[in-house]
């Protein structure tokens, strides 16, 4: 009967390590990986400013801010998750680890992060196009659609899984995501037509992050329907996707900015019509 006493003396982090490679344990490790990945990504992207002309430095700054904000929120989410996991862990009579239901998931922090970082991500497109006043409709359109997508998704996730509100808000959020993808492949593509040909592969990769890389989010949203462990599986999907989509997207944005900076310095960058 000494196990509960020993367990009570452990720190939350030490208790949570008893989860091992369970779904909950892997989720915890991926929160920690997210902190390191986002922090390293922010440092790298901020340092890349030196490779850019004055016109495009803001692209690296915004990409760095996205990862830095995410790094802070991942630190907070990791602490919440570890505390919740530690409280859910107990031992049976044979000393085996038993993981009960986690009381809290860092859903609110997740959406606070996305409400800041996702609009900044889609606004990298008009920043790279550098259209000035002509780019305002694109700037506001992408920003507002991304905010609407997140607000409806947040409302959905705060309602019971599979409830009518849960399904309706999820479908509206998915619809707004498709609107955003449509804008990228129509309005953004048309607006970028004047830019050099070697820039367009970067633009294509950026659009692919939104159109393909973001598919994991609506899929992850459905994972709680799996029942026990579904919420942790959702967090695993979100954590992996966040690191890839934020850091990877930022690196591609900076690559695009380097391409345009070289053309600007060489005097081969055409003006928008």
C-alpha cells in the first residue's frame, strides 16, 4: 500500500512520465516537442532577416512571430496537459499504471494560439505580393475568412461531441476553410501572375500547406468520436500538424522572400500592374 504515498510525493512531470508510450504519454511528449520545434523555428526565421531586402524583411519577422507565439502557447498547453495527466494516473494492486479520464484539455489555449497565428499565416500571401493599397481586399478577405473559420471551430469544440451544434459549426468552419483555399488558388494566383517564374514554386508550396497540410485539423476534430483516448489522439494530430504547418510554412515563406529579394536587388522584379 506504499504506492499511493510514493505517487503523492512525485512532481506532476514525474507522475506523467509513468504514462510511457500510451496515447496520453505520446501526446505529452509531442507537446514538449512542439515547444522545442516552435522555439527553434522562431529563432531561425528571425535570423533569416539578414538574407532579405528591406521590402521583404517583414515576411521573416511575421513568420518568426508566428512560431514564437506558438512556442509560448505550447509551453502553457504542455503544463496544463501534464497536470491533467498526472492527476489521472494511479496504480492498481499489481503496481501497473492506470490512466483514468483526463479532466481538462488545453482547447482554449489551442484556439487562442490559432486566433493569433492563423490569420498571420494567411496574411503572408499579401505581404509577399507587396501590392500596397491594391492588396487591401485580399488582406482583409483572407484575414476575416480565417477568423470566421476559427471562431466556428472553437464554438464546435466547446459543445458536446456529435451534438447538432458541434456538427453544424464544424461544417461551417470547413466551408470557410474551402473558401480560403478557393481565394488562394484564384485571387492570390491571379494577383501573383506578374512575379518572376522562379517565385511560383514557392507560392505553390505555400498554398499546398493551406490546402493539404490543414486537412489534418478537420480530421483531428472528428477523433473524439473514437471514444476513450480520442481526445488525446486529436491532440497528437494537432501537435504534429502545428509544428509542420507553422515552421515548414515559415521556411517556405522566407525562401519565397529570398527569391524576390534577389530579383529586387538585381532590378529584375516587375512592378504590379
